[in-house]
């Protein structure tokens, strides 16, 4: 597989407050990576650095063999798409209008949509299962449906890598499963590289090929779910007692919290 990211001794701080220190890893095209760790460990900051929203204080990120800072934003948007944790919709756009916004890096200076843009937008809606809602107002959709619209918008960029920040936050288990099944299908069938920040260790452990665990701004583990999600590491990093067993269908590690009264 082709190397995609090369992260070298990356550090970042907000003012005088250090957030990430000495982060180093490489990724290859076609991986499905989960970035996990407690609140305040630097997960979202790392995703913003990988998407060039933030710039590192020290260290370097290469993307596609080039320093990420040297990429033109327009060119980068044709390679990389970002799904934020929350997206505010202040106007009553239709679902199709919002998804078409993802074609901005490919449209003319005057922003007119081409037949090709419409075709790609409709195909993206079909991929996420919302084609029949194309003419609906975004304001009439549920939280899970809105998140699918945001993912469809990202897919219209036809990216090589999809970066997602807590895509299933606040969603019920049906939509959680639907989103992760979609990401898995895109990864397998289209070779899309997926990097997802997740608080849900069980979801990340069952779906991601590779986990990068952060704690206090540093990498404490990097590898398969079996390597990363151990009882000792989770209890040390998260400060709570857990039980680890194996999922009966996948064989991957599965975590259960130990209730206080049973500890």
C-alpha cells in the first residue's frame, strides 16, 4: 500500500498549554484507523492537524509525500474530506443543496453546478441511503440523518482520505451501526482511507483495523485492537475498572465497565 501520512515528532499547544507532544506515526492508503483516548488527550486536535486546519508548533506532517503545509487548500480538498463532530444548519437548504456544497473544490469560479456534480451528489446520497430525501429540508431530518448528509457531502469531494471527528456522538445504536457499516463498506469497496476519532472503545475496536491511543497528548499505544485494548492499559489510561472478553462473532476484544458496587 502507498504511504499516505508521515507524522514526525509532532507537537502542538494552545498558547502556553501543551496539547500534543512528540506524536509520530505513518499511515498507508486503505487503512481504517481509530484515534482513541480520554477527554482532553488531544484526539480532535490531532485530527485538525491532519486536516491542515491547525499547524504544528514543532514537527512535521507529510501527506502524499509533500509537507502538508505546502498543499494548496483547493488541491487538498480534492484529496481529503472532513466530517466534523457537529455541523450547524442555519438555513433551510435541501439535502441535495447541502450535498452539492461538497463539489465546491471542483466547480467553476462562478460556482455553477455541472451535470457531473449533480450525478456525483446523487450517487453520494444513494451510498448513504438518503436518495429519497434529496428534496427534503435539512431542518426536517433527525440527528442521525443529518450526520449521513454531512458524510454524503464529504463523499462528493471524491476524497482519498476521510477524516471524521466523533461521527456517532449523540446518535442511537442503530445510526451508530449504520455509519460504521457505511465506513467499512467504503473502505473495503473503494479503498477509501478512514481516520475516525472515537470515544466508544467498543465501536472502534470492532470496526477499525488499527487504533492509536492518546493520553495526556502522547501516544501510549498503536496497533490492532488486540494489542491496544488490554485491561491493564485501559484501566491505566482511563482510570476505571473494566472487563475484557471477546466478541462472539468477530473475536475482537470487547470492554465492559465494572459497576462501582461490584468492584
